[in-house]
């Protein structure tokens, strides 16, 4: 689990994962196309997978669970963390 504050969350991993935000599935309005309605992300090629995108910074805890035994995480990024004034 990772605590974060950001507009965007992305990952580069290998395997399959289940993604939760604050212990629940992310709302469809902020879930990106790489994640299905059940919070499942199928990682089938080496690239950055888009997980979340919101219009404002979100605070929360991200939980990532392996779906098929284990998975390898090469990068997990958050962007848009600074609030504009």
C-alpha cells in the first residue's frame, strides 16, 4: 500500500494486478482505460499503464494485489502533486 496525493497514477509492471483506492474500487470517473470495472489491470507488455486520472489532486491509499502469484513492479509514478494557487 502507498499513501499518495496526485492527479495521475501510472505503473510499469509485468503480470496481472487488482487495484484498490482507499480499500475500494476507484470510481469510473477517475479510472483510466487500462483498468476494467472490477479494478483489474492485465499487464501484457512492457509499458506504462494508466490507472487513475482526476481533475484535482486526490489523497488516499493505493493497494495493488497480484492476481497470478506474483508480479514485478518496475515503476509506479504519481504526477500533478503540487497544488496550484
